[in-house]
């Protein structure tokens, strides 16, 4: 299996080079990896301190890592933080928005034995962290060979993953290489025990720490406050066309609500199409309309506002469940409000959604009829407050995972 794996990495490296001019993201993927070793050498020439290396797939996993990075820096301020990314979108966004959490941002070269050996020999990290998934075999095996302590956190294991299949021996060795695995839930612990991994601890999802930080000091938007004007506002976050197919008929028949809509992809053609389908008066945030107070629907046509917009929500809806997968429901939950989302196709892939439903903080929407029934139910003040309290309790009971992770790592 190792030979097949390495051959697939070799083919992948050739394929992306051949296709790099076909799409901007593929070109970024290739070009961004060309001078990684040079960047490391330059960094190491300036700083002689120990390095903690965090690898993340993209932006979402970076957000999961931030509470751990911040707590690590608090406990070990002399240690430099290096973060590698697989995804160009994640790397480019964090590069623009980095507020000093990371001392070095890098693309992770494709997972070949040679790349892994050179990367780790140059970086020489004292600690290595992987976040949730994106577990690259050669980097992990090489870190083990170089005796670099390896940690995986925010792991959420499922029975259908390759690690737990009869033919998954090679991939089990990847998990077995970690010095310790920190999981989101107890079910993950049970599954790891089944493949003879005992160095594991259930500490929860680090995203709870992150969203709690955001909700404690959200960015204020005077234009949005003018728009809401103390009227109950429903925020639709990270929505796709399938989500809007359910919501637009309800919006058109609604009374007494305003709506903030943040699409997952900022596509002006799609936004214009939705605005034409909505009979209520609507506008885009970029238009800077002077009559926001009299508008009923506000489309957010930029990236970066959504996590703070939930502070204005009476109810939040998070998109994606009807398609590729549910987006971040923890951000609105941190503001102590009811959170709705589409009916999940694979609930086990989204443990936080199942937990929030069990707490009574969330509900799923299958169609227009279900949406109408749910919103009508939440108009009962007693049920609404009970749901809000469930959201607050859910977040409160899941805080502290970053602290637990760092304490365990530094005591090892």
C-alpha cells in the first residue's frame, strides 16, 4: 500500500503541474510550493527559537487551530509558530488576515518521502500538530523517524473511515504514529481503542473556544444596526441555491422579520437572481444604501463579516446541508440563539449538529412546510428562550479544549 500511496503522490504532483494554467487555484497550488524551503531557511536564519508546527487543510481547520496556537503562545511565548496549509484559499486568506498568531505561513509540499524529509529537516520543529484530518503519511512517518512529538487534535472518527476497514492497515499506522490524539467526542475514543490506540483523550472541539472568542467581542457594523432597527432579524449564513429555494417563498410571505443573507460564494449574478425572486425590498451591503432602515432584505456581498453578523440574529440558519455539507453552526450558537439548518444526509459527519439537536439548541429543515412549522413554534416566547438557553449551555459546557490540549502536550 505504501508503494501505491507514494506512486499516487508522484502522479498527483505531475498532474497539477500540467494543469496549473487551467485554473488560478491550481496555479497558486503549484507556484506557492516552489520556494517553501527557501522561506524556511530565511525564517530559521532570523530565529533560533524552538518551533511548533501546525498543519491545517484550509481556513476552517486554521480557525480550529487558533485557540490552541494562542494558548500555546501564552504558555510558551518563546516558541515560534509555523503553520502549513494544503489549500491555496486557506493560505491566501490567512496571509492577508494574520494578526501575529503565526510567525511563519507556508504551503505544505506534496506528500512525497523526499519533500517530507527536506521540509522537516529544514524546519526542525520541536512539536508537530495536525488538525482534525489532512493526515499526510510521509510527513507523519518522517516526523516519527526524526523523533518529533506528534499530536492530532479535534479528531472526529467515524466507522466508515478507512482506518477502521479490513484493508486499512497502512492508514492505521498513520494514526498509530501520533504520540497523542485529542478527540471531539467519546465515540472517537471507542473507535481508536478498537485499533489499539490508547494514547487518546476526549477534550471536545476547539472551535467552541474560537467561536466563544468571536462572540465575546464581535465587530460592530453601524449600517447593519441601522438596517435591523430593533426588528427581529433572521440571518441566513453560508447559503447555497438549494437553501434559498426553500427560504425565498417563506421570505416572500413573511411579516415582521428582516433578513440578512450571506451567500457561501459571492457570485453577483446569483445574488441578483435571488433579489429578483424576492418580492420584499432588498439591497446589497456594498451599495451603501442610505435607506437601509426601509429595506427588508440585506445581501452581504463580501467575505469576512458573517461570524460577527450573528450578533444581530433573532434566529440563524446555516446553509450547506442540502449539498456538499453543513457549514459552521457553532458561530451562531455562540451568540445564544436558535440555529436551523437543512436536513443532514450524513449526520455522523457533523457531530456538532447532532449534539446541538440533542441539547434542543437546533432544528433541521427539510422543506418549506417544516420551515414554516419551526419558525411558528419559535414565535412562542417560552420555547424561544428555552432554545436560546440550550445554545448558551451547549457552548459553555464545551469550552476549554485548547487549554487541555496544551497542558497535556507540555506535561509530556
